[in-house]
C-alpha cells in the first residue's frame, strides 16, 4: 500500500513537471508570435506583455544600453506599474552602477535576482524594489544579432512567490525569445519600409502616399484638418537623359527629392513621395492654404534656380474653393491638373487649383506655341485620338466603382473628363423623381475665374433652379446632352448667363435617369485654356449612361 502511494505521488509530481514544461513551451511560443503582423511599436508592446506572462511576473520593462552616455534607458514598461512609472518613459535612465547586474557584468554576471526576502540585499536595491512596490525582480541581458544591447527586467508583487536563483535560467530563456521576436519585428519593419520607399531617391512611393492620404482624409472629414497636396514634374528629364546619360538624369531627380525633403522639414505632418518617373509630390496635413502655397512657391523658386530646366508645380488645398473633396483620388486629380497647366505654360510659380491664374500666366492656347519646350508629357494624350483610351480608362474605373452610389460614379466621370481636357471645373445636379427643379449637389473647381468670389461656387450647393427656364437642361435630363458656347445666339439665355458668370467659353453637358427615377446632370465648363470641346460631348453622354446604369454580373 505504501509503495502504491509513493508511486502515485511520483506520477503526480512527474505529471505536474510535464504540465509545467508544456506550459512554458507554449509561453515561449506566445512570445515569438506576439508581434506578428503588427507595426513595430505595437509589436514591441505585445512581445513584452507575452514575456511578462511567460516569466509569471506582474510587470516588465525593456531597457536599451546607450554606450555613449553609459546609461540604461527604459523605453517600455508594461503590466502593474508604480504610480510614477510611465509606459513609454522619456527620461527614465539608470547609471551603470545603479544596476546590480550592470555593475557585475565585468565579473561575468549574466543576470541578477533581487528580493526583499533576501537579508543580504544591497540597500539601494531594496529601496528600488520598494519604490516599484514589488517584492522581487530579475534582470537579464538582451542580445541583438549576437551583441548585447539591452535588458529585460521583470518583477513580482508581494502576493507572488519571490523570484529565486532557480528562476534565472528560465527568464534568460524568455529574454532570448524576446530578442528573436524583436529582431523579427525589425526585419518586417525594414521590409515594409522598402516596400513603401522609392529605391533611387529614398522618398516614399505611391503605396506609402496612398496610405498617408487615407489617414489624412479621415482627419479632414472628421475634424476639418486641411490637406495640402503639391504635384511636381521635373522639366526636361528626357532631354537630360538623352544628352548626358541616365546617371545625370538620376542625379537631377535626387536633387529635386532633396529640395522637397528640406521643404517638408517645416511641417509636423508631411510626406514627400516620388509618384514615378519625373513626378513627385509634397503632402501636408493640418496647415492652412497660404502656408502650403508659400512652401511650394519656395520649392518652385529653388527648383528653377538649381535644376537644369526647372519644375512644374500644381497645388490643391482642401480648404480652398475647389468644391467638396471626399477621397484622395479627387485630390490627386486636382493637383495633377494644376501641375499640367503649369507645365503647359512653363510657369515658374505654382498653379493653385480653385484660384485664378496670375494675369501673366492666363494666356490662350494659340499664344503658347513659342513657350512650349518639347517634352513627352506636354500634351500627354489630350488630343482627339486619345478619347477612345479615355473612354476605356473611365469604363474600367466605373467597373471598380460599380457598388457606389450614382453621385459618386458621376463625380468620377466628371473628374476624369475635366482633368483630361484641362477644363475650368464641373457641376453635378440632381432633379429628384417628380420634381420640377434642379439642385446642385456637387462641384469641383479646377481654377477660378478672376471675377468669381472664392465662396460663390460653394454657395450653389443645395440651391434649386426651376427647369422651366432651362429647356436644354430638361432635354438632357431625359438622356440627352448639349454643348453651348459663349455668344451662341441660339442657346438658352440662362445657360449663357452661367457661362458669363464663370468666365467660361463653353459647357458640355449630359444627363439621364437612374434606376430610382432620379434625374442627373453633369456639366463640364471650359475656357480658353482648355483643349477639345465638341468632340467631348458624345463621350460624356456615353459615360454618364454607364455611370447611371452600372453593369451587373451574376
């Protein structure tokens, strides 16, 4: 009987030991997986929390050794902290002689165990545990790429069994897993950084810009925190590559990147990106329009002073009179259209979306021939033969937006076509089913005529107009369209009055009825700076129809 009891006791002890070993293996695995898929800062916190649990501790701290200052700086504290402790401390540092472990490193000490139950504990170590409101602690080194760089510190409250020397090896094993997990997080961050970086200039790439703009757009929608976006094109890159070689072209691209990076230093929330080829952008959040425009003016002046053929700069700021901006795509199209205008007229100053052009820049197309320098992007598809390509691109965009509301899809069509012809702007209006009035629901102003006040376009949003005075509009709402030029004696007087008020030379319009019975009208306004005109009317009618009746797939 005694033998059976002894055997049962032995089995129970072995079972508990096995269970503890399995629990510890799972705990180590949890440390290794804690930060997977998270940004570096979040990953580090989760790794430390997992390490604290694996060590069966109540708090944990990550310290980094600063050899130039000969101090250990705490960078992260987790768990049950003392009142004075901060999770991410800014100035919690310890001299080497303040740490029993650090002070003993020269003698080969690979960690230290402190406990208030130890009668031989040094007075300063006792005071430190009391300050932390902890009963015991363990400090062990952290290695990175095989080299010592910091410390893992874990502590237990008075309710817990104090750490003993037998726990030192286990916490050292936990520290090794922490080091491996942090190295992995650093590697992931490095890969992600490479995926969001232009390899030649070191700037952000288009992927990084899209993510930045998505976050900035949320702040604009929620808190009206303005977004400024400048698109810049390096003039004459092809000429430099052809005459001096691609190495020379790359040097000029890096020069522009450096100019933009210097400008971005003045803003707390900004991003400089290379969009591809010779196009760059500067994005700024939380600054008013004058400050953004001033910064881009400086960039342009510097670019024309330092670069062989200067730069073309286009700017848009959400707080300017450009119409509602609800997504990054429209912001980019407005900035790109302004940059295209600057490119065409060889402007040495930025062209700002939603603002009148300076008088010296407001020249008609017929006067521009002598100003234009050969460049592969000068006309970038703005001729009649490109309308087919434009239609294809617009239809693909509409397919991607098939689930969006008619207003969104029509705005997409209007933006694409206005951008393509360098139009003055566009208006979107709605006549609800059964209504005899037309209401402006959306607009986008690419440039504002000198005589038009900054607030006048926005004042039209929601305003109603009786269709009795707009017979051409009533016809278009049924699925038709029209093109009106300024001075046309056969046009509706009301339409001519609108053209005169906008200082526009023509308007191309098309409309139709959606599946709910509501009628919509898209109007694209042109001026003497725009390209194409009558040829656009047929394309607009087809795309408005496609926008109102998206293709459904079973």
